[in-house]
C-alpha cells in the first residue's frame, strides 16, 4: 500500500492526466470562444458595411443617460474597465453600452467616450484595447471583444456619414 501511494505515475498516466486536465479544457474552451467571436465579428463587418447597425431597446440604467436622438446598439454585461498602467486596481465592473455616439460604461464608475475620439482599437486575448485622440487609453475585459470591435467600427462609420 505505501509503495503504491508513493510511486510516481507512469508516462501513460501522466499523459492521460495532462490531456484531460482542467487547464487543457479551459484552453480549448477559450480557443472555441475566440473562434466563435471572430466568426461573429466577420459576419458583423460584412453585414454592416452598407447597412446601419440596428438599435435595441434601452434598459432603465442607460435610458436616463442618453442624449436626444441617441440610440443604443448593443451592450456587454460584466465588463471590466481598466486604465493602462494602473496595476494597483482590479478594474471597475459594470455594463458597457455602445450607442450611436458613445461608449458608456455604467457600474462602479461611469465612463463615457465619444466614438469619434477613438483612434485605435486592438485586441489582446479577450481584452479590447482602446486608444483615444488625446493619447489616453482603456482596457476592457468583456465577452465577445472581437464582435464589439466590429460593432464600434460600424457605429463610428455611420456617425461619420
């Protein structure tokens, strides 16, 4: 009994544990989410190249913050907002709304940025990185960042027409 418990697993046992372990399952799930998100983003880019991005009904949280004639296009719940270089903070949780004019983050803090002030959007894993005209930047941890990036591009294009 003591020998059984103290012996090292054989190579075949290690292979089975590694191949079926939680780390691999998590990595596989993350890769699938990213692939699904990229497919949805490609579809979004294709669909909204000429068509306007459709509005959705605003919920009560965002309704009171909307400007006249401003529409809500999409939202992401559980969006975490971080300022780059602020390693002391875990970020601010909330809901991110894409409107016809702005990105609005409502939650622990309220943050608003004009779509026309966004000069660059990029991705780092499941994070959306936004650079603004004044050099300021934001990092957002959220669901479907690739699709949101395509939606931001469509809303910005419509705003500039």
